[in-house]
């Protein structure tokens, strides 16, 4: 069994047809199995709906002068972000389409740092 393409949410039930165990009568088909999904928290990201947030420190020189690149985590590996000159403390950068999927859709949220 795999997670549906459109994703799942914590507490959602998934139906697995015909895998519910032995039927009472040997000629009858097996029943359905219902599994409850529990989503484990990821230490690198905090989830806000379909968006993910993460914190990354950058050097003072990179923030002031800009042009520096940093490597940030994504769900599928890493990405590189170019930091513009004059970046202020607590500035948020966003990568669109790198977050969690919208349920029942091919669209995805973003990742913010």
C-alpha cells in the first residue's frame, strides 16, 4: 500500500480493499482493512497547512553585502538560495512548490526560511 498521490492528513483513515483478514466463510471475499494515518513531526521543518517553515542562520557579511549563497534543506534534498544585499534579520525567503501537497491535487505549498 502506498500513500495516495494527493497526500494525507494526520488522523485520516485509509481503506485497503480485501485486506481485512479471513472471512467467516472460506468462499467469501476478505473484508476491508482501515488504517489510521499518524504524521510524524520532522525535526527540520514546522508544518503550517501545505507550507513548511525552517530556520537557517546566515553570516552577517552575507546579509549585509548580499550575493552569497546558502544551502537549505527541502523534502527531496537541498536547494541553493542567493541572499540579496541588505537582508534584514527575520527576513523570510520562500521556495514555491516545495512544500506539502494540497489534498487531492498536484499543487504543493512552499518552504519558507
